[in-house]
C-alpha cells in the first residue's frame, strides 16, 4: 500500500505534465500564473445548503486572467484555462465538504443536467412547463445561445426575490464570479433559465476532498440510456453487461477501433470495454496524459456571409488552440470564434494534445439582387444583398432622379439614370437605376378571387383589398416557394398582388409571357417521430420529383409522402421543370404530457404521450408507491416518490410522481385552559388549512398550534392535498 500526500500528488502531476510535454507536446500548466485571490474564509456549519452558499459568497468578485482560474486548476491542471462556471460550483461544493454522492463534481453543464435528471432531482423552470420554486443551495442551469435542450452556464441559488432569482455564478460578466439579485434575464419565468437541480443535502455527511486520480480517468455515461460492457473493443464482441446512464467508469486503457473510441474499465465485478463516444470525461489522467479521446469539432463545415461570425464547439479535447489556413478569407480567435473576411475557402484547425479536428469554411461572394433595373416615376423597387452581413449604408448618386431608403427601397423621382451604392464594411456593391415615365411592358390580369390584397411588398403587409374582377397591369413578376407575385397599381397605390389569385389576360414583360409556376401550400412543418405528412404542391405542371436533404431525419417517397425517421431538422424538395420548392421539416420525439406529478394516495391521474405512433410501454420504478396501467392511468398506493417510464418508438420518457397521504399527528388531544399544544400534518405537500369548530373553546393558528380558551369539547380540522382530517380537542380547567 502506498501513501501519498496531497502536496506530493500535485508535485507528481506537475512533473508528469512537464515530462509529457517534452515528448508529446502536451501544454504545461504554470501553477503560479492564475489569480489566487479571494480565499475561502467561510466556516462550514454542516448544513449543506448554507455552506455551499456561504463559500460562494466569499468568491464574489474573483476574476480570471489570461492564464485561467484557480477553479480550473483545482478541478484538473489541464482545465486551468477552460470555461469555469461548472467547476466554480464543484469547487464551492468541495470547499463546503459536500460529497459527490450529494452533488456531482462536474465541468460540463450538460453532464450536470443529466446527473440531476438521472437522480430524480431535476425540476424544469416555469418557462419550460415546471411549477417548482427554487430554494437556497439549488443549482440553476441556463440555456445556450438558442436551444432549450442544451445548457452552457450554471450557478448556485441563494434565494428568490419576488420573481427574481438571487444567484451566484462563476465565469459571468467580464469573466468574474458575480452575484445577481434583480437581473431581468434571471427570473422564475425567464426563457434563459432551463431548470434546477436540487441536491439532497439532508443527512449529508461532510468529507475531505478526494485526491485526484493519477492512474486512470473517470468517464460518465451521458448519451445513452444504457451502454454495453463488451469482451473486446468491437461491436461484434460478446456483451457482458448493460451500464446505465449516469454511471461513472474508471478507464485505464484506450483503443480506437472501427467507428468508436473504446475504454477498458470495470463494472459490477466484470472487466471489459465500453464505447466512450457515449460518455463524457470528468477527471483524471493516465501516465500524466489527460483526456485521451481525439477531438471533434462542430460544425465540420460552414458557409458564412462576409462579416458574419460563428463559434466553434470542440469536444473530446483539452487545451485547444485554433488556426486558419487563410486569414484573408476567415480569421479565428483563441476562443474559437470565426469571422468571415472575404469570399473564398479556408480551413480552421482545432489542435489539442490528442489530435487535430478541422472545420472547412466557405465564405460567400457578396452580391446585389440587381446590377441594373428600370422603374417608373413614383414606383418602387426593393434592392437586397446576399453573401454579406452587417449594417448596410445605401446611397444614391442623384436623389433628384432616384432615392433610396435605409432598407434598400428605391423610388423613381424623375426621368434619368442614377447609381445606387450599398456599403457594408469594406464591401461596396452597385446597381444602375433607369427611371422611365411609364412602364414599357406589362401584362394584363383580372382578380379572380374574393380575397386578393395589394401588399406593400412581396410577402409584406397588406395595404388594401382588391375587389373581384378588377383589371390590373403587372409590370414585374417574382416567385417564392408559396406564391407568384406581381407588381401593380390600384387606387393610386403601388404594391404587390398574388398572381395565383388572378387570371392572366394578355401582354408580356420584356418579351416574356407570364408562366404559372408551382408553389407549396405549407413551407414548414413539424412532424412527430414515425408519423407522416404529405407535401401539398399546387399549380404544378408536369411530373414532380421529390427528394430529402437528410433522409435519416425525414425521407420522402415518389408521391410526396414524408416519413419522420429521427429527431432533427432537414428540408424536403419538390421539383418540376419550372421550379424547385423546399419545405422545412422538423421531426419531434414523442414527449410525456407531464414530467412531474403529485397525487394523493388512492387517487388517480392520467399520463399521455404526445406524438409518435404504435404501442406505449409503461413502467413504474416502485409499484408499492405508484401503479400505472396500459392506458397511462396512474394510482397512488402509498406515500413516497417513484418514476414512471414510458417507451414509444424506442424513445424513453419519464415523469416523477409524488404520492401524498396526509395524516394528523393525533386524533384526540386534551389541554388546560390558556395552554397550547401543536398538531402536525405528516406526508403532505406542506400546504395546510386549519379551522376550529368552536373558537370559544379552542383556537388554532396557521401553524397548527391549538390554544385552549375555556372548558369544553370541540373539533380541530386540517385540510391538506384535498384531504380533510380532524382531531377531537378537550379543554379542561387547571
């Protein structure tokens, strides 16, 4: 048996990192380079919620520098310069003496969310359908830039100020540890707040921090309901056991084989190999080398407009550095944010100690929708740009001939020619505008519908209703996935009409006669997994061909029937000889009608699965507490908490059910005049209404404290969770 002190372990780790850096290029962490301010001066009390908040308060104001933070160095030396909000929470828990069985040590917000869900300690925020009000010591999780399914920021709840969350967070404003009390984005109903993890602090036994492992790495199963432990590093090898989600594995060896990265580990007394592609690294090292998995980057390809930016997400790699093959096309910051500079192609390289991942960038060529256009006096034409992002400055070379608005709308003023210039940063694009007195060519239409409107612009707002059989002169035609639009005048106003609701009579525009084109009735559709939707293509001539951008998400057959295959977003296309139309398909997994539910013993409630098709399999984690039948009807059996699982189309969904069985601490009480005794309601949700049948004999307050007033007998009633209970009270003289 070997005994190594914490200081010795840290020294060994530093030496091993130095040696490794010489031979394999591992970046060396300088232990003295990060800020060491804000020591923890809080004295633990043994009350977990108080202690983690007390520790966090001592850290408010801590600020990172270019070398990183003490929280990252504490978590794992290689993490010293990584995003640190989750490691801040873990550090505070460690300093408060809270064991990992109560609050997992995590560096990834996603890992934290999954762990709380696996423990049955997760609560959706009020914005996302929950009803939970967070309490002191809870862990709050926030969504990332645009998705409610993912979290990239976390903090510690101090309390609730009305509708505002009082929270302490690391890696917040300007890279500091901050306390927020009345922040507009941190409220009970804010869309920024995903939900809360509630550590079970009751009965927590505080402990000293564990030493960092130095001969293995810890990985947690996070991306699969269960993972197979196999005899070898191959999907064709024998399966030993299923390893449930949330399980932490000690990995001692790695192999890359086939499409997977494998780790040798031990689970439930059996040694074997697991695919680490379904796991998340937590901590540890093997031979001084940290985080063995090769890096991957998302996205792997991207098309950007000039001036646009995009943040790369690198997983399975630490100490990442970024570079570009052509800084004239695209640049990249040290934190992985790309900026498109000029049209062309470049590759962004994301290098870590275990490999290099690449993202291919295509920067679009800036274009203006028209380089030359003719308009009539008083008419408008909308100019627009593609391939460039930023604020556009529009200018006319002669405002007496043609003027242009800040939105690119050109208006003919007088006969002549002017140049319209659009400038975005270093990009300048031009359009020559010729203004004529009257339209030189047009087509004649008559309104053939009771609901034809004149619109301000194609797909724009309505101006006025045009009566049926009204004759119109159309001077310009544009097409979209939904309608064909014609530019016209009605009652002295210029705008656009939907030609699909008009009848062609005669005429041509620049020698071309109007041609009816197909359009889609719906251009975006949400479809549940395994369900179908038929594309509604209208006014199509000839054969229509159908295709899908990603058939693994949604496939489409020769008749336009779309079948949802797996959750995600893609496009399906309908193409004939005239036009190619697209419809955005969003495939949604089945979901349970509720993720949390409370019922009283012997009562029933109903759960439903929204979406999907076919059989639903229901299961209760504890039938002694909650039962559920094949129709999704649950029944409370006894006081406690259990998890209901529903499986449909291979997707598992969960609902945490709490069963209440309110009961009074006594059914009979006697007391003297002027004295008090307390009644309690057990096994309830906590909200109790008290009432005395005769207040002249005995009174009861909102906390169940009964006071004898005069000799006699009366009844005290308590109502909790819809259940009425009573206690017979006898008051006697002293």
